[in-house]
C-alpha cells in the first residue's frame, strides 16, 4: 500500500509554500553569494582561480553527498522532519564560515552548508507531489525556481551594500539568524506528514528496500537520456550564475565589484521574472501535451547557440549577454518535476534527488574545472581574457556532447504511449 495523495486547501497550500520558500531563498542566496564575495574571499585567503572554484564548488560537494540519503529520508520520514534536521546542519555550517580563519576552515563550512541545504528544493517538491493537485505541481515547481532566483538576487547588490557595514563574515551571521526563523517555520508551520504504510499492518520499508528503488529510476531510459543534460547543461548554468559570471564581469569585461554586483542583480531579476512566467505557462503547456522530450530539447538548444556568441564577444560581453544565456536555459527547470511525474508517487523523493545529484555534481565539476582551466591557460601564456574565453569554449564543447547523448537515447512520447 502506497501513501495516498491528500491535496491541501488553498490557505494551507499558500502557508506551506511560504515556509518552504523562505528556506529555499536562504539556500540559493548562500549558494550564489560566492560570486559577489569573490574579491573579499580571494584577498582574505589569497586564493587562486582554481581554489576559488573549489571553494564555491565545495557547497555542491556537500549538496551531492546528501542526495541519496536525502531521498531515503524524504520517502521514509517525510519532508517536514527531514527539512528541519537538514536546516539545523546548515546553521552549523554558516557559523563555521563566519568564524573561519583559514581556507580549510571556510571550505569545511561551505561543505556543511551544502550538506544541510540539500533538502532546500527537494523537500518541497516531494511534499508538493502529494499535497498539490497535478495541475499545480509544475507551476509550484516553477515558482520555487522563481523564489530561488530571488535568493540569488539577494546575494548580489544587497550583499555588496552590506559589506562596508558588516563585512563578509557578518553576512553569514545574519544568514544564520534568519535561518533560525525558517527552522521554527518548518517545525510549526507544516501539516503532519502521514505515511499510509505506517498506519497499516504492513511493515514499513527498510532503508535497503528504499535504496533499491533507485535502481528502478537509474535504469529507466527517460532518466538515462536527460542525466547528461542535467549534469552538463543545467550544471553549467548554475556554475556560471553562482560564481563565474562575477569574475568574468570584473576580469574580462573590466568592471568594478560594484558594477559586477549590479550586473548580477539584473541577471537574477530577469531570472526571477522568467521562472514566474514559466509558472504561469506550465499548466497551459501541460494541457497542450508538453512532453519531457520537448522540454529537454528546447531548453538547452537555444543556450548552446547563445553561449558561443558570449564567448566570442569576450571583453565586450557584459551582463546582458550572460543574462541571455541564463534565460535561454530556464525552461529546463520544468524537466525535473516532469520526470518525477513519470514515476509512482512513492518514488518521488528518490527520483527528484537522483536527478538533483546529477545537476549539482555537474555544477561542482563545471565550477571547479573552469577555474582549473583558467589557471592552466594563464600558465600557458594566455592573457586573462583569452584564458577565460578558452575555458568557456571547453564548457560549450562538453554541453554539445551532452545534447548529442540526449538525441541518441531520448524516448519519444509515441514510444512511451506504445509501451503503456
């Protein structure tokens, strides 16, 4: 017997969304803040480009390490309890960052932040899979992405304004204080999570039985086809958005930290508007017969056409160029909930976290290797602009290969209908 769907009333749905939204704002804000704090962190800890990439990417290391355990916890204990425990770990990580006296110290703190915020989006998406009607599921997911863009927006110019007052350490102390408020919301503001198996005579599934459910997911051809796109293309988007757009604007386009922060703010405002639009459009696309294949193909093709233009323009490529690239891939945000709809509800947490693992392990890999590539090209005699451009050309090539994989292994909707 699997848990049944119990849709919430409109008022309860709004309350649940607001609680999870605050947690996710905090998650994306601290995820992306390295792009704004890069000059301060580089000066404080004497970081190279590869070390800066590793520091930013350490968040995603922690994030990825917890995806499989997170999926087990979500499906066994439910999103409310899981999200609260994970957020408590993130609060410890924020304190570690704020008090770090060495590169290793801040690296550990960032990793703990990633560990603790691994449930930031997966917990609400798992809850929505049961608590929200199918017609609103993709919309709620898109609006959570809009909320995430708001968090990244707050990590830009607002943080830059606060730096003269509090310094970069103060930013993490304030984050921890707001995180405590969010933790209270998770503990007191969410409905009880009912597990149908727990109320039946059937023995609850063991952790090993739940873990085996991942085998069903990773063998599914739909999952196999889109994983490289999540790893390379969507991972690249977050690698750029949460780190390398900032250094590009300063080191390639020649902008000041204030100008770069303003550019990042503009990009994230547009991203927030784009996710709001996708939330409005998602139900209409569902009614029109939107398929996973169509979403995945169209979401990345335009980005792969725009990225070469950005790289070729070099020092002339300011924030509007990067905004065009980031906006072109925003539709990919709907791939994840659409993929989860193709599996039974009791596998929702594991489906979402398995795909999330692909996305954010890709983010870490891209974020770090871009820094390694930049250092390598600088060591080979290229100037700063050329080093950044060549690193981005490598990024583009990897993304093209991922699209080729998808075209080779994709599952057309007609094939799914025949299989059914």
